[in-house]
C-alpha cells in the first residue's frame, strides 16, 4: 500500500511538470509510513488548494486509508511574506545554488513572495507564478520606492552629479522600473530599491503614464526598442541588454511598452491571441526544435511580412533575420500570436 501511495504522489508531481503547472502548483509530497489505516505524509506544497486537491485525489483512490498531512508544509503564507530585489540584477535559479540552471533574472525593485529558505538562498514566487531561488543577500524586506518611470535605454548609468564625467554610482538595465524626480535640467534623480540613487539622462527614462496608448503606437514602439538591442549577446535565462535569451527579449520589448507577457516561449504562445500570416510588426513567431515538431524552443518578434528580429543562440545575440531566406528556421515555424 505504501509503495502504491508513493507512486501516485510521484505521478501527480510528474503530471504537473509535464503540463508546466509546477511553477504555479508546487508539489513535493511523499508518504512516510502507513500503519493502522493511517498514512503520514510529509513535504511541501505551494498553497492550501494544492494540498486539498492532493488529499482529495488520494482519498478517491485509497478510500480505506486516512491521510495525516500534518507533516506537509504549505509555503504560501497569509498574509504573504515578501522580499524586494535590492541589487541591479540577479539570477533566478532552479535550485538553492549558483551552480543550478539559470531560469531567469530579477530586476531591481521587483517584489516577490518569499516561500522558503535554504542555506544562503530564498525560494521565491513572482506575481505571475514563476518560481525559483535567489541569493538571499541580494534581497530586502523594505518596500521599494514607488516607481514613476521605466529605464528605456538598453542600459543607463547613474552618476553622482547631474553632469557628464561625474563618478558612476551604478548602471541600471533597461526594463527596470525606478522612482525618478525631474528638475535637474536634462537629468533625473533616480532612486533604486536597496538605497542607491544617482542622476540619469532624462532621455533614458520613459514615464509609466506615457506608454503607447493604441495598438499601432505599441507596435511602432516595440520596433524602435528592438532596433536599440541589436548586438546584445545571447545568454540563457537572460532578460536584459547585458545578455538575453529569445523569450526574455520578447518579454522585455513588451514591458517597455507597458504590456505584460509570460516569461517562457511556450507560455507566451499559450496566452497570446493567435494570428496568421501576413505577420504584423510586434507579432510573436514560435518555432519548434525540428521541422514538423510541436515542442516550442524559440520565439522571435515579427518586423512585418517575412522579416523578424530575435535573440538567437546560433547568432549569439539579437539580430534581424528573414523567413524568406532562412529556410531552416522557416521549416520550424509552428505558430504566431500577439499581445498588442
């Protein structure tokens, strides 16, 4: 009986992983022992709803067994415990170590839900449900300054004084939301989470209330921002102009126009509005790992017609391309969508 229960719990975890729902329905539960009709469970789940579903599934299959879930930790607290990213940029890892896979990156001022801690790392949940581990020393329990602008330049330098040649305080990647004050000529005083502040060219910032207001304007803005990122090197898990992957590139371009989209390419396709050729600037194009395949491994941003721009590992960065001449990638095109 114990082995059958363990097998079912493993099956539940595997189904979630296959469906890519693990990031929103975290489940790490096992059965420790069964005696006198009672089975003791241990491990961790994301929330009470996940635990209730597991207990319901177990009860339906093993109706003559009572399940003791006292040893199962529920990671999401009520009210939530949050942490703010207090450095310019840090990694979101698959495990509590810098040696594990880099899933994505976290920008200054982002506030995430604290779920667990292990060693020097914290297990965090982003507002979109994306889960991962970040280095605890880079987090703060103080709320960030209220953002007013987003860094629209690929990277902007914060200077100690509002003048060229002043000492550099730090550099901030594009896509970072910041609190900015005007009144310093062509400069703005920028405040970051974690306490750093400095002066940035006002031209490197975009007001959060000045995002493009209609579809055509958003498409034009996405194309303009994409052109500024040409040559940014490819980095798996990267999401800034310091190094970026294909889905991070698509996500950043949308963020710069005030549009929120999921992090990974297959998630982006699942939640977008499907479109058909001829493609329009800003549409997202999705590609399989091989001709005739259905597993999405790449996303690009249409420039209209057959032209597109993408962060490609084979090109080692962000470059323009064409479906009409790149027959290999054209053969792997399996769909398109838009969020604009």
